[in-house]
C-alpha cells in the first residue's frame, strides 16, 4: 500500500485585482488567504507611500511574512491551522478561525505577497509551484476598483490614488514577482499548472537570482 502524498502549497500571486481569488475558487482546492496576515492599522512599523500620508498596503512591509510561513508549514504538517480574520475596511484583525484542509495533498496560498515567501517555502520543502497571474493593466485597474468600491475597502479618493499608482507600476510588480520565483502567466495556464501540481507533478519556483 502506497503512502499518501505529502501536502504541498501552490503560491498564487499577482497584482491586486488580477483575479487570484476567483481563480483559486475555480480550482476547487483549499485556500489560505494571505491577505489575512496584514498588520493592523495601528502598527507603528507600517510603511507610507512616498510623499504622502497614505499607508502603503502594497509594500511587503505591511504584512507579517513570518506568520504566513508558519501557517503554511502547519497546514502542510498537520492539515489545519488557526488563521486571523482581517477586515480590510478597518485595517484590523477581528478574530481568528481554524482552517482545516483535511490532509489534502495540495492547497493554494493566495495574495499579493505570496511570491515573497516562495524561497522560504521551497527551502522548507513545502512548495509545489509559485504562480503570478498577469493580464492587461487597464483590465486589472477596472476589476480592482469595482471590487474595492463594492466591498467598501477604503475611501474612494484613497482607492483612486492607489489604483492609478498600481496601474502604472503593474508591469514592474509582475517582474518583481518573477524575480522572487513566481511563474507569470494567464488564467488558463495557471489552472493547468495547478492541476499538474494537484496530480503530484510539482513545478517548483525558479530560485531568485
């Protein structure tokens, strides 16, 4: 009798609004929401956007990478972990919940900072794949703004300023994720890579230069 496959993680990243959450849901795999590991708005270590008083929520310094890696490692080892529940509109943690993936061989960890933990997950032997969704910056801008307005994530003025800044920076964001080891691709290729990883054909991230 063969032993079960060890649990591994597929990291799914990409610019905000690129469709990560929709693709993760479509895959049918368990999902760890990495956005829930944002720091709280009162944290004095939060970075600011240059030349403004806006918090830079698109900087990895606004996020707790250590806690995210610990959650990934515990899911791979035990199949369950406690994760924070984060309210983006108030920039605060509102509680905690247990994520149980029931020893599934593959789960997705998705968020705009997923590539920032690719090297650590690979060093720990946990990584099945790292994928960066990419598309047209104008499409991403429209999708992101519609979502953020619908969910009331921040003030309209903040969202417009952020959206314009991210649209101009999008190609650089994708390049940064690729440099961290995530494979840039569209939705269909991403789904194919996830299916391959779920079948045990792991395509680990390229080690950063």
